[in-house]
C-alpha cells in the first residue's frame, strides 16, 4: 500500500510541475554554445494561449533525446516544430524530426551565466 501512495504522490507532483508556467533548467551540453554553455541556467515561461515563434529558444521533452534546449527553426501550419542547435555537431534538425508544441516546456526568457555576465 505505501508504494501505491508514493507512486500517486509522484504523479501528482509531476502534474503540478507540468502546470507551472515558470521553469528553471541547467545547461548540460554544448549544442547551444557559445550563447548557452554547460553550467548556465535558463528560466522559461510556458505559453498556453500564444504561439511560439521562429527564433525562440525553448526547452522541450524529446521522445528520443530527453530534455533538449534548442532554437525553433520552422513552424509547420499544423503547429509542429523544427528545432536546431547552434553548434554544427548538435543533433541535426532532420535527425530530431518534428516536435509537437505540447512537448515544449517553455520559452527561454532569461539566462544566468556561470560567468555572471
């Protein structure tokens, strides 16, 4: 019985986090450098009613790559997104494939550099 309670509690906490409009994420990779470097943090804002725009940097949950931070390269008429990294050795847009807006956790609205710049 305690395992079921713990599982339900985790599900409720995950739902609460998904509904939070503000997010804080730590940068782990180099795909968005030099603008975002490992150790930097980004603050995101979830958009529900307004749409994301080409050029926005977003945090998303990718089905194969997990949590990713990329720039929106193109938006399809059906709302699906093509994302890209800054670095040439970042996973290619084609390899990542189209991503639903529902997978986006938020648009980056502020960065905190580990260099405090």
